[in-house]
C-alpha cells in the first residue's frame, strides 16, 4: 500500500535530495512557501521549505527498495522507528497539496490573533506586564508590537504566545 514517509535531509539539501529521489523513481514532495526576505533595504520573496531539512516520499515499503533512500545524495536518513519507516498519518500531504497555489507555494492563511491597533499586554519575558499596540504578524510566527519605553515608541517582535489581549 502506498503511504507517505518523512525523509530527513542535509542542511539546505532538500532540493538536492528531491532531485536524486526522483531520479531513482520515487515520488517525492517538498512543500514550499513564499518567505519574506529583507536585505540591504530591499524586501523580496523567496521560496523556502515549509519544513526545513524534511521532505516526503510516497512508496510501498513492501514492494519498493526503500533502503536505497538512506544512501541517496542529500539524504541523512528516512524517519524510522527501529528499522521500520514511520508512515505519516493519512491526509497530511494531501492537505498540503490542496493548499498549494498556482506558483507551487503552500498558502498559510493564518488568522490574525489581534486587530491592528488593538491594545495588547506582554504576558512573558523581560517586558512582562507592559501594554502596547498590535501592529502586525510577521512571517516567522511572531507579532510586531509598538510599546512605549523610555518616553518614546519602540517596535518589538515577540512570540505570539507571549502576548495577550489587554483588558
């Protein structure tokens, strides 16, 4: 029976592993998203792996020569329990593929935890108990909050779970 399995790759070697697995006849899938990158006062979007250092391969462990995946260039190992590969729960890869747009990027439409301009309170860390104004959600699962510190407004990035609604 065909199932999806996770493959652990070398650092920044997802594309190399994907190509080499395809050459061996395996159906492999590398979910990508459009990552916002800032460099030298310029902002652009680049493709980035949704799960860095991981990709997925579809195979039947009874019928295919899956042990060859371990020695594929770009692959560190197939995620296993003991000597047996661990199959992903049904529908995981299909859900990712269903959320892929025409450019091949997985769409991650996350609802905003707060409305822009809403008052929030820092719940954890060195800025605990300070209140500020929610600005936006950054692409790395952090929120941008405007705090009043030392008599002037300061923009800070905080983890989503470190911020709550100010009552």
